[in-house]
C-alpha cells in the first residue's frame, strides 16, 4: 500500500494464492479505499513472455472484472533479490518485494 499522498510504498500483508485471492484483495481494496492495484509483471528481463505470463494476464483480467478498480502491471524483475538485501531471508520478503514493485510504479507516476 502507499501513503495518502501516493509517494511511499510499504508492505501491507501477503495474500495466499488460493481460490479466495480475488475476494480477499477485493476486501482489502474496499476497506482501504484503494484506487489502483499494482501487479508484478513476471515477464523475462528481455520483456518476452514466459511460462507464467498468460496466468498473470488472466489474473489481472479477473481482478479488473471482479474488484472494479484499474490494475496496472509493473515489471517485478529483481524485486525479490532487492527485498532480501533489506530483510535477509525473512518471511516478509514477499511483502517487501511487493512494496518495491509498488514504489517503482509510484516513482514512475510522480515524474
């Protein structure tokens, strides 16, 4: 999530990737009045599709349809490595990596 001004990203929670993921994200969006969802784009560093690109695109489609807010794909390359630099091998790495991806989006918007 970001601060109210949309300048700084911070970890919120890790949502389990199961059959409830879209409804849980929808709940978080409604409870926190979120206007945009940022999803990590897992394409290869070259920008080419990989084995999960189609799954990510389908997830984004369902999120847009079910949650009703804009969903933006942002490159996630190296976000987990960067998260480990700050938190070591902590369990919070997924949340930290997500905050890094969101910060990339926020930095791009503010330019």
